[in-house]
């Protein structure tokens, strides 16, 4: 009699364990599919940004600024006058 009760309990535990393993396998499959979809989305968005950025040309412009200096004053023509001092004691002249 004890043997039959023990066997029924073992069968119930085995059945419960098999259900848990099957549930875990389904969960792992869903997790893998989700990770694969996220990875593919990452690759597609990166490719999209590369295509988007390659549509534009790099435009290089140059600007020539002339500079006239006399003493401690520096004037940049075309931009405005900038005055400075070459003193090293921390005082500046405006």
C-alpha cells in the first residue's frame, strides 16, 4: 500500500516537472525570437541611418579673414574690431 502511494506521488511530481520543463522551453523560444527581432530591428535602423546620412554631400566652404595689427590692438576686417592686451598680470583693456 505504501508503495502505491509513493509511486502515485512520484508520478505526480514527474508530471509536474515535465510541465515546468515544457513551460521553460516555450519561454526560452519566445525570448530567443524576441531577441532576434530586436537584433534585426537594430541592424535595419542602423542601415537606414547610413543610407539617410549618405544622401547628403559634405560641403566645404572657406572664408578669408584679413588681420591688421599695430601694437597691442588687433582688428579683423569684415567681422568687427577686437581689442586685446598682451599684459600678463591679468588686467585686460577693452
